[in-house]
C-alpha cells in the first residue's frame, strides 16, 4: 500500500489540529468555569455583601438613635431610629428575594433566624416607646403628687402652729409641748418628702432599681410614722387637715409606685431591646463574615482557574510551536532532501552521466519518481547499447560493400 506524500503531510497537520483542538477545548472549559464563577459573584455574592453592609450600618444607626431617645426622651431621635430600622428591614426584604433567587441552606437558615430576631427587636422598641410615654406621664403625676403632699404638709404644719400658739395663749403648756413635737415630726416628714422626690428623679435618670426600692421603703415608713402625729392631735380641725394630708401622701405614694413600676418595666424592656439587638447584629455579622469568606474562596478559586487556563494556554502554545517546528523539519527532510538528490541525479543524466546511482526507495510520489528515473536511465543505457551494436553492424556492412566495390573495379 502506497502512502502518498499528500497523505503524509495531511496526516501531520491533522495531528496538529487534533492536539490544538484538545488544548483549545480544555482552555475553553476552564474559561467557561471561570466565567460561571464570575457571573455567580456578580449576580449573587457581591449584591448580598452590599446588602449585608447596608443592613449592618442601618441597624447600628437605628440602635444609636433609639438609645438616645430612651435616655433623653427626644422624639426626633426616635423618628430617626425608626427611619434607619425601616431601611434595614427593607434591605432584609431585598436579601430575602436574593436568597429565593439563589437559595443556599445557610441563607435560608439565616433569613428565618434573623427575621425573628429583627421582629423581636422592633417589637421591643415599640413596646419601650409606649412604656416611655406612660412613664413620662407617671413622672409628671408623681411630681404633682409630691407637690400636693408637700403643700398639704405645709398647711398641716401651719395649722398645728396656729393651734400651738392658741394653747400657749390659753396657758395649756402640755398641749403646746405636744404640738411642738408634732411640728418637729411633720417638718422632718416634709424634708424627707422633698428628699424622696429628688432621689426618685435621680434614680429614674440612672435606672437604679435599688434606689427605687429604698425610696418606696422610705415612703412607707413616713406613712406609718405619720399616724403617730394624728394620735397626738387634740383638735378636730387638725385631725381633718391631717386626713387631707394623709390622702395627698397616699396619692404621692401611688403615683411614685406607678412611676417605679413603669420605670422597672422600661428597664426590663430595655434589657430585652439590647439583648435582641445584640443577637440580631451578631447573627448579621456572622452571616456577613461567612459570605465574605465564601466570596474570598470564590475569588481565589476563580483566580486559580484563570491562572491554570493561562498556564495551559502558554504550555499549549509552546508545545504547538515545538511540535510544529518538529513537523516542519520532518516534512522538510521528507520532501527537500529527496527532491534535491533526485534533481542532482537528473542533472547528471542530462549531462550524459548514466553511471549515477539514485538510492531513493520510498512508497510515495518521490519514490515513484525515483523508480521512473532509474527505469529511464536503464532504458537509455539499453538504447545506447542497442545503438552501438547497430552502428557496429552498419560499419561492418559498409566495409564489406567497399571491398566488393574494389574487387569489381579490378
């Protein structure tokens, strides 16, 4: 079976093309994988990270403004806090939509858990706001109750003072002395009420539950000890005034109890608010860190894929160049050298040198040409031998004819 030169060249290029196709396929596959990862980053990871950053910022600003409101009762701070909280909630809705479009187990778990924590935080703020308003009203009521109780004690002291002076005028020294003790005790109670009012306001600003309890105990002690004054009042007018004072003191105590109850409720809700905020922010931060790590891993993987693709392409180009150079050299040797030798052989034959040897034996077009040239040279040699033989016979015939002519002339 003869393998033509064209088939040899075509086969060589076919091998090159096959190798090129394989390398190109591997590179294209790597590029496609890198493109897929990049697309995932652009449509999933990066938008989620942006939303996470916005959620964290808005949640932090909301917490700061809410804290200012609960410390200063500034309504503008509460409005700003609600604005930031609503912005964070809106971003959370966008994140939920992205998690629905690009679902992951971690994303689904986060949206469920964080949604519950965020709702709890929002509810604690709303409840705290309602209690804050009630507490402010209770503080005002306590101040009014304290002022009323102090005013009534002042009136009681004035009434007992007039009564004491009347006893002195009547010469009732023992009654005057008794009223003197009542006046001292009532004055002490009045100063204590003023102190309790100040301490309650201070405890309210500090959210000091122990101070609240201490002032309630002091109020209870005043109400209990004040009964000693009534027992020593001799005139009905003074006892009626004391009863009015007692009612004012009871009203102050009730208002103080209500204020303390609401303040304790506010402290409790504040702890719930702080705890729910910390839990929500911690969960948000944990998920953001997890997503950031995923983004870093994805970028690293993409970089590795693209680097591998680049290395593969470089290696493929080098290998193709080497193989191409090798094939070129082989093809050159397959064609140029035999053709040059055949050309030299043909030139020698053209110059009459038929003793040259053409040692080219191949099963392609060049081999066929070499066989034809050798056959041609062999045919030429045979023709030359035949021509020489015929020439010799002609010479001999000419000689015999010349001899016969000579003999005829003689």
